[in-house]
C-alpha cells in the first residue's frame, strides 16, 4: 500500500508514523531505526542534555539517509539558540511542545522548516493554528509521559479538534497497531505517533526490565500522577508510582534517579512513564517489524471494513 497524504508529503516518509520524543530514549539509535523502517524518527530535547542531544542530531546523518525530526520541549530546553542550531543542522521537521507555539514557529518556518505543535485540548489546538503551525500532534490522555492535568481521551479529542481545524493531525495517545491507526484516521488524523510501543522496541536504549514490565502489564497497569499540578504524569504501576498516587504536593521533585531506571533497570528508582497501550503490547520486537506489522494490519483493517460495509 502506498500512503500519500499530507503527513507523508510534509515529512517525506513512506509511512505516516512518527516516533515520540521521549527523554533520554529518543536518541539516534532508536530514531534512526524508525527512519530506516519508513517512519519519522525524532530526537528529543526534554532530557535537557543539550550537548549530548546536539551530538545525537549529528550522529543521525551517519545512521540514516532518511528524513528525521527534532522535538523542542520548551519547558526543558534552556538554550534560547536551540532553534537556530536545529536550522543550522539542516533538520526539516520540528515538533514543539511544553510551551507556547508562538515561541519558535515563525523562526523555524521562515527558515523553511515544517512545524507541528503538541496539543492536549481544543483551545491549545486553536492557539497553535493561530500561531501558524503546519500541523498538530493531538495527544490524548491515554498516552504516557507528561500530560495535561485534565486529560481528554483520543476518542473525544481527535474528532473535536478535526471539526475545528483544517491542518493535518498526527494522533498520539492510545495508538499501537494498524487497527488503532485505522481508528485514528477515521477520527480525522492522517498519521500516528508511537511512544510506549517504541520504549519497548528492541532498539530502545532502556533497560530490558522496563521493556519486560511493559510486556507484562495489563491495561490497568498505569497510574495518573500529579493531577493537582502541571505537568501531570502517566506512568507504569510500580511500588514507587503507587506510593505517589495520592500525594497532594507536586511530585516532580520526587521523580527519582532517571539513569538508574532507564539504564540500570531499577523500576522503583524513578517514575517509569508509559501509556495505557502497555496492556496491548505482548512482545519486544525490532522497530522494522513493528512498523511493517502496523502497515499490514492497517491495510487488512481497511479492507475488511470495506468488505463488511460496502457502499
């Protein structure tokens, strides 16, 4: 099947599938695997390790000749020159998040880059469109990571935003396979973003303990933390996260030792950010297999719907 829509045309990719920019995880090894498999790999900035991130962006040139992008997570990037660096490195696709869509959009677009902004609500989507972004990443509350304290499910959020804006939409939060991708398209998206599914991929740099806990998890094995503050967090259910579930104060100072979790495998050393789709992931697979399976299942799902409901 050939995907030809606004997402593939704007990204230059074969598949309308984007890898989420997860802190410390969305580095060159994972991102290049996604790009080489036909999707769009994204390099993160939310870790705040700017010099390391700059090296990762440069390393991408050695690992893939396919398109890739960079996320600018404004709340975590302290260098005001990050946008100019991304421009100077020849990156063509940028997602912005955790801040105002107006901050970098004009600068990036003036340099010829494509800019998508991450939004969790209709009001945020309208502000981003007014700021001139090329498209939106519409993030439902099912997703893992830093979230709006008032989460809205993708089933509600996607068609709501689609009814009010004309720009292309990438759906995030709750998408993991071809069937859910077909559902996203039915709701108005033209692409999907994968986060938790990529955390558990073979090429993901996180410790195998984290990947295995995703595989072993049920659909109820995430907790929603910090809802009285911002950002809220969706994470895997562990002893640590359960102990923080009813804490009234901001839990961010208690986030923990990320390095011990991510690369040491201690699941209680820090908050393991993961989405509800953990309950639908049953195997650690290479990125290329994940994307090929999604493509095939999307096609079979659409074909079956056409056969079951002929016009």
